[in-house]
C-alpha cells in the first residue's frame, strides 16, 4: 500500500515538473511576440537563446556583453499578464543601468549601446503580483 | 480495504497539495475579489523548492552579431573560412555534432548576410542533418525550410527565421534537460565567430574587429563556466582544456568600464547605455589568440591548421 502512496506522490511530482515545462513553453511563446520589430518596423534578430528560470524567492541572473553600436530589445514574461517580471541590468561595478520596475514592469524595453559594456541581467518576479512560476527572458538585436 | 482507501486518500490529498505548490500559472496569489492570498509556505525563504528551473543561467553573444560587424566593414565574402559541408560525415559523437551544429549555424548566418543563398541552402542541409541526429529536428523542420526558402530574397527575414530556429532548439534542449548540448552548440557558434573575426582582422586590420575580438573576454569566461557546469563524466574535458589555453591568453586583455548615467526616453521605451569602455590588447596577443582559435577549431571540424 505504501508503494501506491509513493507512486502517486512521485507521478504527480514529476507531472508537476512536466506542467512547469509546458508553462515555460507557453510563456516563451508570449515573449516571442515581443521580439518582433522596432518602432521603424525593422525586425529584431534573436540571439538564439531562451533564458528560463523557475522563480519564487530567488532572483535569476546571468552575465553577458552588450556590444557598442548595437540596439537590443529585452523581453520577459511569467504568465498571461504583462507585468509579472522585473528585469534589471547592472554594469560590472554593480551600477544599476536599467530596471523595468521604474516603468510599470514593462514586458519589453529597447537599449541603444554606445560602447561595449559587460553587464549582469537579473530577473525576479514582482511578488505583489505573482509569487512563484516560470519566467522567460529573451534578447534580440537589430541588424 | 480500509488501509487501501486510507493510502489512496492520503496520496490524493498530497498530490493536490503538490500540484498547487508547483504549478506556476495558478500561483499568482490573486482571488476573484482582487485580494492577494499568498500561502505563507511560499513566502518562506528557507523552503526547499527555491531553485531555478535551469540551475544557472548563461548567455553567449550571438555569432550573427560578429558576422554583422564584419559585413558592415565591407569585407569581401570569403568562402574558404567556412567549414565544408562534406566534413559532416566525420562527426560521430554528440559532443562533436553539437559543436559543429554551432559552427555550421554561424557559417549559415555568415553566408546569409552576404546573400550567398545557394551556399546558405546547402548549409541548411548540414544543420538539418545534425539537428536530426541530436533530436532537435523540430527546430529545423519542414516549416522552417519552407519559410527560409520562401524568403530567400529577403535577408532580414532569413536571419530572423534562422535565429528563431536556433532559439527553438535551445529551449527544447533546456526543457529536456540536455543543457550540455545547448552549451556546446553555443560554444561552436562562438568559436566560429572568433574564427571569422581573427582571420578577417588579419586581412583588413579593421580596428572595430580588433576591439570585438578583445571584447570576447567575458564571453569565453561564460562558455568555460557553462561547460564546467554540465561536464558530466568528463565529456567536456577536451574542449575545456583547449578553451582553457585560450582563456589564459585572454586574461592579459585589459578591459575597463566607467559608469555614465544612462538616458531613458519613456515614450519610446528606450534607454541609451552610455558607459565608457576601454579595451587594451597588443597586436602580438591578438596573433596568439588567432593561432589558438585556429588550433581549437581545426580539432573540432577535423581539418589541419594552415600556416
């Protein structure tokens, strides 16, 4: 009998992770809709990567380099509403360069980079709006 | 029978609790009357389920960005830089296939930027073949091929379609917990972009390309970090050793940044990052980096190093 109990727990546990992967997949489709064209109709080219994190209390972050002379778009989502994710950009000395928290958690923002800058990009959930779930961020750049 | 019922009921209750704790979409903490109701357990910072889906996040700049810089420098198309499609039969291991999928992807991007459509389509076959072998055929399926071919007179669309396919493959690999393949594809793409940049700098002495080479210092550090993270059973030992030698050279590249207040235009949803940066790398060091990149790439694609 204990086996039945354990099996039901395990099946739902792994089932829950499957649901999570499906959630991430559907959220990625939402984010894709933001990496489209700039205001002048020029298309953003994807960097070919999807930044996925299952968040609750933690923040997910990664380092990257934004190249001088480039024009980027960052977009993020964690569900059906546009404003669940806060994303912030810091330089190598931890100076805050941008956070969408100051712009009503806008799901996307564009960046013109004058000189190459190594940055840390941090994502977290706005815990007033969502406390746990999959967050997806994507980066595009103009040709 | 009572005992069976007891376990089934207990299992069902536990299952419901687990479902409600793990499902992201139902956890926005909002009820119909607009009040926030948050399970205190979810707010406990010591809770055991506080982990990233992906463990860690990494980012490697797209090889297409370097190809764009090269294209904007008006340098002539150089087919000799590309990895021959005929080499594909040499790639047997998943490591080799993943690395070379990244390399062919970068070659495809380079050929596309130079409007070499016939060449690009032949590289599509190589990319399709390796992605099939790696189980990510869904990213480069018939729909992708159809769209890519249908837009063969529209470079922007071709690039968008190509990079979307790589993004789709990346998501599939991450969701199916094959992050090492994803890391190796990114590594191959990055290395090929370094191969383009170092060779074309040698011909052109274009300062922008020189700077782009030096600016790859952090990207290489990230690549080493990813490959170490997913180095199960030592599958990445060889490439780690090779790239470690390259990283030693990069350690003498000096990069500094100075914070300058960014400027934001709220109406355009645009922020201009104005930090100043300097990169110092000697010409001799760039030559050493070029030689090392050539050596590593040759080992991966299976060619002898010229010169």
